[in-house]
């Protein structure tokens, strides 16, 4: 048999629990648009009879109210792992697509200002010289359009090396960010472990822990595993970067010096592991991995092909030019171009219009057959078109991959949001429920109060 | 389903729609469907190839213009050379009729022959764009000159630069045409030139050497035939150049239209596209405005 006041206590427990539910709902609403916030849910638990009754007591088996058994954070670790993986892929592809799009913009093809157009103009100037070998205007046109070809090669080479410079700066900054995040994550892990041990709510800490792990994944493709003490371990390429409360560090061991300049070798990464084992060279994914791939493969390949084209253009033209006789009667004539790469090719310093070798040295005079040979020596069009075509295809395919990946990551984000996101409607429903339960519990109190009033003030009044 | 899922979806949808509008707008404003190689890599290559061939065809047309200039100049000059040689032959025939003519009249004819000779020398030095058209590849300004420069009574020598290829112009892929004629082919080989014949004729007229005059009549006839033959050949070359030019003009035009097909925006299609994308974008905006606003709160008192 329960005591007269037990219902009052039951109502009180309901008031307290509904208060908590309302608090949780209001926190959810307050953070409805906070980045990385995971929806909480108040968990209620029936307060039943004592499991082991005292000697003469007996349960009435009705129960004695409700208690809050904690606040649940609505996450699914599996989905979170998936989110990190897809985000890492997305940031890899996005970084690559952005960089390639910028380089592509600098190619200026097809159009009137690229290498292709400069080659056309140069060939035209040479043909005009064939028609008028004695004309200074035609000669100076040849020299200046040769300079335009050299310039357009230079501009493209500079464009590619500028992009490489940007990527190096970006890689350095990302590396710094990775190490900062690793340190912060280790510190957060420590606080979570402590807080959990003394029973404090760790939801907010876990939100920021998950966000740091996600950011690390986006930067490096790092994988994360949850620890039993609530913290999170992070590994890059399988090598531990953060282990509990200790953080290792990521180092760029080759390819980029501390000032952001290239040191001539491919970019390589090493992790100094958190657990003190030996340093390990790792392959990095995410946006840092994309920068490394651009710096090690994509940009150098493009530049090497462009260099090859510029070099064969210069040597073909020089061979043709030097096989002829210039307007001053010199044979072999002065070389037209110097430099053996796209970045360094230029018209020989001091090359004047009378140095153009229009004539065959065996004929001389007003012969212009050598200018014709020079025009025929421009044979790099095909190679250049192939290069642009190949690069265009690369850019198009990376953009397409990035779009596909975006569809995938959006879907994964949606399933995470389904679970962890705050629905205002749902919270409103929760609030209304809590409010009504609160009112009902208050009514229980009033009812018990009236019952007690009846019992105390109105019983034993017979005959009065 | 949560509010932020809705807004993310709405945002994504709007951005996609706006991206499509931007694409259609870019195609309309630049007038080109290929604005960077990745828009259509093979199309971009085709466009580059066509541009390059187009430039070549334009160049062939320009080369042809230059060639026609040379050839017309040569043709006109040869017509006047023919006239002058014919006139010299007439004079020779006149001089050969010795019966009616006194030495004074023959001297007068000899003087006219001298004039014709000088006229022929200046024809032989005709230039096109400052180059003597009968001088081969010479860098100088004259094809023929007197042995003693300035003395028109001395022998006339070819001072041009002969070359088996001569002055050539490329008028089509791999097709070159010679646009000059070398002096000796027109005026005769050294020591057997029309100038030598005229000198001999003038001398025969002055000395009354009838046999000399008669042989001059014959050699001038040979000279005239040679010039006419060269002129016929020039005409044939002109024809060839003009035909090549019209082919080059045609192919430049057809290349231009292919380039436009590959590279340029189909305005009607792009305008319709832009309209459609715009409607889609507005629909996305409208839907977003409707979806984002209400929540349960709007319906609770």
C-alpha cells in the first residue's frame, strides 16, 4: 500500500521530466541551423517499484512516476564514417576540378589569342615574306609575330607554374591546418574522457569532435574510429595521427620548402605517429592529396608536353632559319629563337629584321624559298591540338566525376541530416506534448490536493 | 525530413537551375558554344584545325592576288614588247625595199630603230613592287643594262639572277606557280638578243647592207614569235592562278561555315534554352519560397 502523498511525488517527477523534455526541445530549436549540431532526445524511464522490497513492504505495482534517464545524441557512427569518406572524395575531386578549370581558362583555346592563333599569324607573316622578300615591313612582321608565338608559350607556361605555386601554398596551409586540428582533437578527446568519467554531458564536445574528424577527412582523407572513452582516433593512410589524448603530426618531407617554393622533387608526406612508432611515408587523399597529385603529375605532365612542343617548334624554325641567308648576306643566318622550354623560349636578343633568312644561300638575291621552308617548318599545330584536346578531356572528365560524387555526397548528407538534423515540426510536437503533460501532471497535483482536503477537512464531521 | 534538408535541397536545386541559366547565357553572350576546351574537347580541336586551314586558304588567296599582279604586269609589258618588235620588223621590211629609198630615209629609219631599242630596254626593266619582272631573283632594280651604263649605243646585257625555280607563289596545298619570266626567255639568249638584232639592223640600215637588213627581218620574226609564245604561257599561268584562287575562296567560305557550325551558338536554340532554364529557375525559386515558409507553428494558435 503506497502512502497518501506518493501520487504527489509521481506528479512532481512528471513535472521535472517534462521540464527536461522542454529544455531539450528548446536547445534543438535554438541549434536548428548550427553547423555540426546533432539533434538530442530526452530519454524517459518509468520509476517502478523497488526491485528488492524491504522486509515488510510490498509493491502496489503501479509505479511511481518517471525519471530522465539521459539525453541521447542522434548519430549513427556508420553513416558518419560514410559521410567522412564521401566528403574526402568530394574535396579531392573539387580541388582538382577547380585547379584544372583555372589552368584551362589560361589556355585561351579555341580563340584568337592562344598559341594556335599566334602560330597561324606567324605562318601568315612568313608567307607574306615569301611574296615580298625585299620588304622591310614583311620582315618586321615576321620578327614581331615570332615574338608573339614565344610570348603565348611563355604565358601558358607561367599560367601553369602560377597554379603550381598556388597549390604549394595551399598544401602548406592545409598541412598546418591538419596539425592544428590533430592537436585540438587530441585535447577534445582528453576532455571527453574526463567528462564522461565524472558523468557530465559530453554531447557538445562530441559535436565538435565529429566536426574536427570530418574536416581532417576532407583535408587528407583520414579515417576515424571511435574510442570506448568517447574520444576519436584518426589515421592518415592507415598511420595513426591522433590516438586518444596524444596527437602526432603530418609533415611535407619533399617537394615544397618552407617558403612555399618547389624543391624539384615530387611532393611526399610523412606522419610522425601519435603512438610514438616510427615515422611513416603515407599517401594522402582529400584536398591535400589533390594538391599533391596536381603538383606531382597533372601540372608537370602538361608543362612537359608544352615544353616539348615549344622546344621542337624552336629547333625546327632555327634549323630552317639557319639553313638560309639573311638580308645582309650572312649564311648560316642567326638563330631566330633561344630557350628550350615553353617558359624560356624567346626571340634571340638583338635579332633584327634584316636577320630573317628569306633566301636560299645557293641562290641569294631576292630569293624567298627559305622563308617558304620556314613556314613549312611550323609543324607543331597537330601536337598542340592533341595536347589541348587531351587536357580538355581531362578537365571535362574530372568535372563529370565531381558532379557524380556530389550527387553521392548529397545523398549521404541527406541520410545523416535525416537522423541528426532538427525538424522544427517535430520539436514543436515535442513541445506541445511536454506542455500538455506538464499541465496534466499539475492537474494531478490539484486533484490529490483536493482529495487530501476532503480527507483532512471534511472527514469526521458527521453530525456537526 | 527536416527543415534544413529542405533548405539544402532547395538551395542545391536553385544553384543547379541558376548554373544552367548561366551556361545558356554564356553561350548567348559570347555567341559560342565552345568557350573552353572542356566544353567539347573534340569540337575544340576541330575548331582549331578549321581555323588553321582557313588561314591557309586565305593565304592562298593573297598569294594568288600577288601572283596575278606579277603575271598581269608581265602580260601588259609583253604586249608592248610585241608591238615594238613588230614595228621594228616593219621598218626593216621598209628598209629592205631599197629601190625607192635614199640613204637619208634609211638613216631616219635607223634612228627610229635606236629609239625602239631604247624603248625595249626600258620595257625589259619593267618592275612590279620594285622588282624587275624579267630579272629573275636579282636583288637589284634592273634586269638589263647597257655595257657602258647610260650609253644607249653600247651592247645590252642581262644582269638579272637566273634560277631554275624563279619567283614562285604557293597558290594551293603543294601547288606552286612561277610568276616571273626571265629576260633571256623573252629577249633571246646572250649575243642573240633582240637588242643585238636591232643594233645590227640599225648598222645595216646606215651602211645600206641589204643582206643584213633582210637577215634582221628574219631574226626579228623569230623574236616576235618567242615573245608571243611567252605571252601565251603567261596567260595559261594566269588562268591556273585564278582557278586556284576561286577554289581557295570557296573552301575558305565553306570552312568558315563549318567553323560556325562547330563553334557558334545556334541562337534560336540557345534563346529557347535560356527561356526554358529561366522558367525552371523561377519554378525552383517559387517552390522554395512556398516550402521554406510554413512550419507547424503557423498552424498552432
